[in-house]
C-alpha cells in the first residue's frame, strides 16, 4: 500500500471514530452493525492500526476503538472469523485479545464487558 492510500485510510478512520464517539461510541457501532448483520463476529485486537481499515474495506467489515485502546473489528456472520483474525493480526502486528460470535446486541456487549 502506498503512502497516499495510508493517508486516506487514516483520514477515514479518524472520521469514523469521531462520528462513532459523537453518536454513542462503540455502542452505536454494534447496534448499527447488528441491524445489517443479525449474526456477526467480533475480534478484539490489542491496539488500533490504520492498516486494518484499508484491509477490511469492501468485505462488509467495520472497526472502531474501544475504551482503553483496544480495537474492535466486526464481521458479518458468513465470513470466517478465525481466518480474518489471523490475517489481520499478522498483517498489522496486533495481538488478538478475544473473539466472539453474537446473534444479538446484548450477547455482543456481554462478550465485550471487560473491554
């Protein structure tokens, strides 16, 4: 990825994060994602990376920052969670803290309560 692509990804990540923070943070991120994807997966990484935003583009995947500096990536239920976790972890150099599957907003929040 070129420098221009990274700059665009960082700008998009900043816009996404500021919009999510203004509308209720990661809570609204999960609620909105669940509306489009009744069954979904989540992966929590040890930090944020602008490379994640670029790598997930076009797959119906979204990400946002959790309080405490972790990064949450949400995948539609039809995608392979293990494969995405492995690829993103190795490509971005971030440790995987946790993974979960959810069919409701409440089960996602239950999985995220420690974060």
